[in-house]
């Protein structure tokens, strides 16, 4: 179960990085001489979101593996996952939409 907590932290970190990349890109895109750099931040931000999905897949596999071994997920861990999952979906969707607006 320690792996799940570590993976959840990875997800939060990647989401934060993607949001930071969007913030930087949105400031840079306004100036013609920094537009190319803004697009680099956009690309990296979108890559961070791909990492979020990879880490999420790893969490799901860890939970499934744990259950397959005959264990039940402790209610507090399931609650943490449920909250993080909901936040991840919201933050992921918003950040992806924001990054895709950068042109």
C-alpha cells in the first residue's frame, strides 16, 4: 500500500508541473519574441499530463494486484484514492484544456 501513496504523490507532482508550465506559457505567449518558448512550455506541459495518465494506470494496477492477493483496500486508503482520483480528473481536464489554448 506504500506504493499507492507514493504513486499518488507522483500524480500530484506531475499535475502541478503541468499547471506551472501552462502559467509560464500563458505569460510568454503574449510577447512575439517569446512565443516559441511558450510553445515549448505547452509541449512539456502536455507531456507532464501524459505522465499523469501513466502514474494513474500504475496506481490502478497496484490496487488491482493488492485485491487479487485477497486483500481488501482499507477504507481510509480507498477514500484517499477516491478524492485524489476526482481531483486528478478535474485538474487534468482543466489543465489540458488550458494548455491546448496556447497557440
